[in-house]
C-alpha cells in the first residue's frame, strides 16, 4: 500500500513539475493582457467621446481573456496540492483500516484464518523482497471476494439475454 501511495505522490510531483513551464507561460500571458488593458484604458480616456466605445470594447475582450488565463493559472497551481492532500488523507485512512483489520484478526484468529481461506481459495504465495526502503513481502493470489462475503453469483444479463455467469 505504501508503495502505491508513494508512486501516486511521485506522479503528482512529476505532473506539478511539468506544469512549471505552463505556469510561466500563463503568467507572461496574464502580464501582457494586464498591460494591454491599461494601455486601452488610457487610450480611451484620451480618445474623443464617440471613439471611446471601441477602446472599452477592447478592454472588455482583454479582461475576459485575462479572467480565463487567471482561472487556468489557479487550477494548475492548486490541483497538485489538492491531490497531495487527498493522497495523505487516503494513506491515513488505509493505515487505520489495516490497524482495525489487524486488531480483529488478533482477537478472532480462527475466524480470521477461515475468512482468509474463503477469500483466497487457491492460497497465497509469499515472496520475500529486498528494496531500497527495506525488506518486505510480495503476496500473490487470486481473491474470491464474493465467496468470502457469502455472495452467490447467479445469472447475468447480456444483450443476447440471460446467461450463466
């Protein structure tokens, strides 16, 4: 589980670093649009009254573009942080659930073994691992979750009709 979350964190970090170029580009575009808005606003003040509408229209167009650029900029900056926060929350929740499962299995070892036999009817293969972050075990097996939880598999619907599952 820790490896999966670490992998997800690496991907979020990679995505954030690839967005650095986009952030720089968006900030340059926003700066250019702000300068154009200021320039058109100054020209509108200096222009004759009947020509001001053209400059104000240009200001409005640039302001719409600037709003879109700033929205994208906020999104690009915020999403990686939000994803990291969610990953930390999921990691904490997964650890809590594993601790709860461990406690239940320690309290009821016979039921826990029976449940594991039902969950993995063909068994589990354990392979020792040595990784840079420490030793571990790779567990490999086919889970029959429906069988372990007492769910019976019946007929399923298909375009051709009902068929046995």
